[in-house]
C-alpha cells in the first residue's frame, strides 16, 4: 500500500468536494479547482475526511495512487489557504512593477518586459525587487514563477538576476587579476 496514498485528506470547513466519475471538483474561499481522476482510484468523502483508494492492485494503479492523493490534497490546500511563491530581483537598475493583470520588468535589456499573468495568479511587488505570487493552483503558480525566473536567471559571478527567495546561488570566483607570466 502506498504510504502517501493511504493517508486521509482533512477537509477544512468551508471547502466542498464533488466527486463524479470523470473527476473531482473542489470549491473553497480562494476559488474553485477541478481535475480529472484516473479510473484506477476511488475517492470517498466521509464527513470531513477524503480517502483515496485504488480499485485494483496493478503496477499502474499503485503508481497513480499516491500521485492522485497528493494532487487532490494540493487542491484542498489551494482553495482553503492558497499557495505563495516569492522571487527576488538582484542587479543595478533591475526592478518590477505590478500593473493590472501584468508584471512590468526592467531587467537590463534594451526594452522593458511585459509579463501577462495567467488567470488565478495575483502579484504583489515590495520595494521594486521582491515579487510575491499567490494563487490557488500550485502547478500554475510554479510554472508562472519559473517562467518569470527564466527571463533573467541568476548568474554565478555577481548574483544578478531573478531568483527564488529560498534559493542559494553558488558563487564563482572571477578571473585572478594581474596573473601574468
């Protein structure tokens, strides 16, 4: 039995779960999320607990069991609390500004970058160098953060670029000055 798959999912108050043969729909204070569920697993709501069980003991069913449980648990967390991802911008003249449903970035290129945000992702910019992304869908939030980071990844010599707040940049030493033979 999958160690992750057999764990029950606690459903907080204010969150409603609708299970049908095609998938699951979860509604909460932060929004509504829906996902298709493999026919190899069953979802059972019992009071304030959701259990994921597999219908058969095949290799494919075992591989989908824990994955389905974790995806549904992330959906429950997303609609009740939401997810957050923080990016830091380092570099002289590098800055960000939130305007409407887009992020305006100055990253040392000859032109400013307009990054449109997907639906369900909100952005806050602090001190023009700290970008906080929030949303209910963990996958969309992670993909958006990765796409923003990819615009100017951090470089190892001066550390300039966009990095995740918890990311540690491994720095390299530059050329040795005046090393002539």
